[in-house]
């Protein structure tokens, strides 16, 4: 029995989370694929994607869930990660980990006052997040950021995941990397690619049989929903995505009286033409694809550039976010 | 939208500064290792030097022992034993030669009473030790007896024996009584 692993997980839940940092290698683990990107450049001079690799993952390897064990075949997952990291030429440097949205619970919390002390604020956020968590709050790793602060009113956007679940993904990286320095759900990495506007915008991220919808306005997140696409709709998943998006829009309209002016779509693998037309018809607003910026892929080869276009949006989002956090 | 989220565990101060401390610690360890290595090398060289000296002395000692045993074996041979005895005798004679006749005469003269005169003195050897023959002439027998008593009581003479005793021939009016005796001469006195 791996007692040290359990000890590390308990420690990791109680030690608090780090701030945003962009390492040189970013690894995304999804139920259907593993993608890795190697970055070059510096925070001051600007970062770009140097190499990018993607490997398909056997469907029985990983089952994303917020509270149940995720990794069914650890050896296969570890081997796939090693393959893709080797393909991009990773050493034993620091690494960033992007996990499936299904693992994470997200929410916007309102406070009359929030303590300036980070530890006290974190304890308060942990207490408020307990309603969103399908497990004990003490077992959660929580990260939050203040999105608006006015006199007598503070809005906080928080994400949380069970420490033991994140520990499974971290264990798959192997001991040589010393654990990731950045861990985020995939959709959170797309938020920096959404232009900051005061109008209400919808981000739709469909990936590996799941769809996450996020409604943002300015710097504020108003809604975050992650839903599984129906198994019967495997050939008809664009309609499922459109239906879930419609539900999210209807919900925000009912609760906040907000109208969506523009929707941004990121589908991995890429959506066929039917999805955009379905979304346009259902939502009645402009639909734009989130495309990873071309200028960030300057030295990629032709094959890698194609992978970057299809799978590189989260990595590109992290690079763009890093430029906003010099 | 800018995000400042991260679910990764914040590094502990130990982890954060581990890399920064690693280089100077490794450097100090390297310096200590070099110093210890040099010290160990110096000590080893010194040990080798002392060890070599000890081995050399042991070899010399063994050689000397061998030489000693060879000499002992040679000395144990009968012909050499005789030579050794002769050498010892010669050495002793050489030692005794160092005692002058005048010393002997002086010692004998001290034993002579006033009426006794020394007539002759011969130094010889008997049984590996010096023997002296003394001839004296005296005015009376009592005077010669007194001389013999002085000779026997002397620390430098032993085993006194009278060889001859008689009267002087006609015409020797002064010392009519004559005596010849022998005694073992103890140059160093009685031990």
C-alpha cells in the first residue's frame, strides 16, 4: 500500500494552492487523449509553442469524475504520458497539468466582506464552496480569485477539486517531475482567449464526451456548467451541445435577466459544420470558433501546426494569460 | 478574461528555496570533500613513509640478528673458543701491563719493616693470574716475620707462600737473614 501517496494527498489538501504560473511544459489529460506542449521564450520576451504532441487514450483508461477514482489503468496512462512528453522533448523540468472539466467544481460566490488575509479568505471560500462539492470540503483543493470588489460586496470565482483525484493525475506524471506547478481545468485555460467585454458572452467547450458552458461578462463569471453528452448521441453530439448551451442561456436569462450577445466555441476534436449552424439556430447570436493564435505557433512544423489548431487552444490560453500576468 | 487560478499545491518554503540552497551546499560539500581527500592523501603518504622506515629497521634488525647468530655459531667452534680464551688472557695481560713495576715496588716497599730490605722482585703468571716473587733480607727473623704478616694482611696480595728461608753467607753482616716468598698479586685489591 502506498502510504506516502496518501500522506502527500492529505498534505496537499491542507497546504493551500499556488498562484498562477506558466511552466515550460504543459500536459493536458482528457479521457480520450493526452496532449503536451513545450513552450519557449520567457515571460518578459513572450512565450510561444515550440513543440506539440497528442496521443489517443484508450477509453478504459480514464473516467473523469469529481469524487470517484478516475484512473482505471494507471500503467497505460503513465505510458501514454511518457510517450507524449518524450515526443516533445521534455526533460525533468516543471510541468503544468490540465485536467478534465468533470474533475473540477466551479462557482461564483458573493460576500459582503472578504478578509484581506489570504488564509482567512481561503477558509471562508472553502466553507461557502461546500454546497457545490460532492465530498467533504476538507478534502478539496480550492483556488479562487476576486473578480469584483465594491463597498459591501465582493464577488469571487472559485474552483475546487478533490485532492485525492488530482493526486491520481499527478501520480501519473511520475516522481521525476516533482508534481505539477500549475493545475487547471481545461475550460479555465480558455477564458483568457475570450475577449474581455462588458456584454454577456457564452463560452462552449465540448471535449471528450463532455460539454462545459461558461457565461462571462467583463471579468465576472456568472455561470459554469459541465454536463455529460448523452451516450446515445455519439453521432449526433452537436445537437446535444446545442441543447446544453440553450439550457445554460435559458438559466442565466431566468436568474440574471442577461442576454447572450456572442458565443465562443471550442470543440475538440473539431466540430463539423452542423454544430455551428445548430448553435446559431438555438441561441440566436453570433457564434465564433476559439482559435489558438497563429503568432504563438511560429516554429511548429506542419503536422504540429495542425495539432495546434485542433488541440492547442488551452495551451494558447495559458500563454495569453501569462502575457496578462507579467 | 485574466485568470489567477491554480489548483497545484503551493510549494513549501523548503521546496521553494531548495534549489537556491543546493548550489552553495554542493559547493561547500565539494570543498570539504577536496580538503578531506587532500588530508587523507597526506596522511596516507606519511603512513607509507613511516611504514617504509619501520620495514627498513626491521630488515636491519633481522640482518643484525642473523649476523649475531652467525657470530655466535662461529664462537661456539672449539678452535675459536681456544682463541677466545687466549685473547681474553692477552687482554688481561695488556690490562695488567698497564700497572707499572714501580707501583708494585711501591706497594711492596710499604710492607717492609725498617730492618728489612727488598733484595729481589719478579713478576710472573700462574693459572691465568699474576704472581710475584719477592726476595728480602733482614736483620732478624722477627723483622722478616713482620714482613710476612704485612704481606698476608695486604689487600693487594694473597696466597702467600715461602719458597726459601736461610741465612746470608759469611760477609753479609748487615742483613743476615734471607727469605724468598711468592704471592698472588691483586692489582685492584681484594674485591
